[in-house]
C-alpha cells in the first residue's frame, strides 16, 4: 500500500520534531515491529495457574460514592432485555452482549480486527471516524462501573455481565491484531479496568477457564507495553500511563516474572514526576485536565505501593501535592476549572460517563487525601476513583506514605485560596478575589506552548486571559472538539484567533504542523509581576510574531477592586518591523453569556443580569462575531467572540478596560403567609 500525501506530510512533520537519538530509536522500533508481525507470542507468557491480580476495593467506601454517579452506573447496565447506555466523547454507546468492539459509532464502519495492529493507518482514515471513539469503549471502563453497580444494588447480574463482556473483548482482540493494540496508553488504561473488574467481581466468580484467559490477556498487555514504550518527543502523559500500568500490574502480580519491568516502571515514574510537573506544580503539558490525568496515574501507583509496603519517596508525593495546589487555585466557586489546552476526557478510573465536569476537583480531593493536605479539599461529589484513592468525604483515607490519618479528611472542603499567585515556571498568574460583590477567578497565561518538541496538547494561546465570575465561566478557551478526525476544525480551535489574546492578520503565534505537532513555537515569558492592593500588575510577552512581522507582543494585566485593564503593545524587534493588515484583540464568551454593543462599550450579561462592561481605547472598534466553542470532546456550541479591531495599521498600543458590575442583591424571602399568593 502506498503512502498518501497526508501520511507523507505527517511523517515529514514528525521527523522535523526529532533529534538524532530519537531517529535512531524510531528506526530500531520499526525493526521490532516488523519482527513482531511475523512472530506469535500467544503461548509465551507462562501465566497458567497463577492467581489473578486484582485492584481490590473497600465495599463500604462504594456506598459513599455520589448518588448521581451510581445512577450513571445503573444506566450502563442491561435490564429487562434492554441494553445499557454509556455516553462519552459526544457519542452514545450501546452496552449489550452484541457489542462490536471494532465498530465506529458515528460512521457505522468497522476498524480492521485481523490486521497486524501497526499496519492500520488509524491517523489517516477519517472515513471510518475518529479512532478515539472506538478506543474509548475498548478502554473497558464501563466494566468496573457495572460491577460496582451490582455491589451497591446487591444484584449479581451486572457483575456477571461485566465478566461476560470482558471475555467477549478478549475473544475479539487476540494479541496483537486490530486497532485496539496500536496505542500503548490504551493498553495501560485497559489494564486498570481489567484489574478493577476482577477486584470488584471477586476471584470466586471467575472460573479457571476465564481466569486463564484474563491472565494471558494481561500478560500480553504487559509484554507490548514494555516492548514499545513512548520515548523522546512522545514521552508525555503516555509514558507515565505505560509506566504506571506496568508498575501496578507487576506489583499486584509478583509471581508473573515482571520484576524487571516493575522496577524500571517505578524508576520511570519517580524520574518523570520531576519532568512532567514543574517545581510550582504546573503540569508541563499546559492543560489542567492532562495534569489531573497524570496525577491520577500517580495516585493509583501510590495506593498500590502503599498496600505492598513499598511507598513512593516523599519528594514524589510532594511533587503531586504541588500539582494539586496549582489545580486548587484554578477551581472556581462551583469547582469548575478554566479549560486550557486540550481536554479529551481521559480518565484512569471512569465515573460512569466520559464527560465529567468536576474531574479536576475529584483529583484534587484524591491528592488532598493521599498527601495529607486537607487544605486542598474542595466540595465536590465522590466518584468511583475516590473510593479507591480517597476523598475528603471518605473517612480514614491513608496517605501515600502509608500512615493512616483517620478522620483527617472528613471535612467537605478546605478554605479556598485567595489573592494573587504567580506560577512562574509553569507560566500562569492566578488572581482570586471579590470584585463588586462577586468572587472572580482571573487566569493569565504566559507559559510555554506545551511539553517536549511536539507540544502535542498545547494551544496557540500565549498571553490569553480567562475569567470566571462566581461559578460562571465568562472568557473561555475554545476547547478541543476532535483529534484525528478534526482536520481544519481542530486547527482552528487551537489557533490564536480563537483565544483571548492579540492576533495579527488571523495568523497563529505558533505554527501548526499536524493534529499533535507544531512547526514553530512562540516563546512566552514573564517580564514582571507586582502585587498591589486588591490585585496586581503583571507584564508578559511572547515572540511568536517576530519571524513574520519583527514584533514582540507585550501584554500588561492590571487587576484592581473594580475589574482589570489589559494593555497590549507591539514592540519592534530587529531592524525592519512591518505592519499587519489587521490587528484583533479577542475575548471568547461562554455560550451561557450574552453580549451587546452599547454607547461604545460591550455589555456582557448572564441570565439577564449584567456581569461586566468592556471599553476599548480610541484606536479600537468593538465587534461581536459568531464563533464556535467546544464544551466537551465531540460537542460543539455556538457562541460570540468580542473582537476589538485596530482602526489603523500603524497602531502599536491598545488598552481595554473590563469592569465587573455590582452583584444584584438576592431577593428577600417572602414570609410563609404570602407564599403562593399575589
């Protein structure tokens, strides 16, 4: 089969992102893949007769999981001859014995199930759909939810059905055939789902025949992960997932012959904690949900290590606690977080559906328990993962270092942070304070594009400003929508014009070179941060427009008791700066907010009540433009973009004032005698 132009372009762009050592590694990896195509390892794992490994779950803790989460578990379960339903990535999946593990839910077409996994061009076959949809159901995260439902409802049928579906998956996916064996992170997630399903179902429900199948399946997963680790430009959250899964499986399965792989995996996790989490706690991938996903892997590894009597070093636990502190600063009054960079709904332990709005809060609570940091706790419902990893609402959660802290995490929430916090290494300044009787959360992004040479999950959003008022997101990131099948839409939502920053000629600060790659990356830096009474003054800049325009974009954010001011400058860099044909400064509105132009201002409202007013300098004109916003993977909503345009090409300095409106007092409650009467 010849290579399409699209595939050739992808290979060329990836090659540009590689150094000499990575190129050698990729050549060696390709040789390994060719050897594996011709070799069967089906009988080489030696797992017969070994007791099955399992992630055991305290049954009493399951009862403390949020009622809404348990209702989602019930929806997955087939009842009275009707199939169950699972919703993720904007799609519905039918859960029944007839489940086809290779069929795309949108196109109805099947991915190859008999071809060697590395022969399937899943990145370049959009006709079948985004491969992520098929991978989602093949993570098997519905199975632990079904088993947990059976335990809580004292009903054996969902547990038996979960085991039936697990056997169905094993039969339909022999090693290493089909698209479900092509990505290491998918194997890692599936290992956790299988271990949880066995733990929840109980080994006594699994006969010797099925136990042998499960053992062989787990061994094949471990072999493939160890053989093809993510390295160099791919060594992001994928590497952590692979190492954590190998460590967890090897620790729970000491007689499996995985001692060497387990030791390497543990060493990898220890080293990567200090690479993928900055000193200030910011995740290197520049995405709160990816940081939470990374932390969830560590938390599960901590839990398994603690039970095995080999806890992780305190400095590793402290690094994850630092990440929890950063994430806590990003949570608003309702535990929502500003969505920065990509969010593909990746979870290590599912909640019963893919889209989980308070996922970051759930992880922060698990960190609060594991690191003995009750000050980080936030009011958020406990999920299945919290029954395993801990949560403020689940008592007697032992810390990651192994000492039980009975009752130390029983409070619903700690006191939320307040004031101005600069996360200099990760590149965010966060202000949390009352403005006009409202609690405001302001996030100023002056960090790097993303992690490693490809910065896979970053957006071209340098110097963007995000705003939540109370529990309402107001100025937002455009979101993710799709990955492999996203095409031009994915590029547009990652682009500069879709973010709350300055854009020249609709050009991106960083140059896109594929769905998970960048040819050129803007370098952003903090110039100065000065706390002032009631707020602060932060100056930052980036060089993304130097190559084409000879201009540095410098932005100063000044926060005070009434709101904040945004001052943008275009500073000449080099001998021959050139004018842009258009200069735009944008603020993308959350769809639940509305805006109108009035008397030279832009008024923003929510539920009919005024939230804020934007006023531009005399060299700017305000416009409202239709725009797209993706609130969840696979979902798109229409919204408005507030766009301030420069009136002349020669303009170099611009000012925008954002004033928050006073909160309306809540209506006084009527006395009982007047309720129900005019």
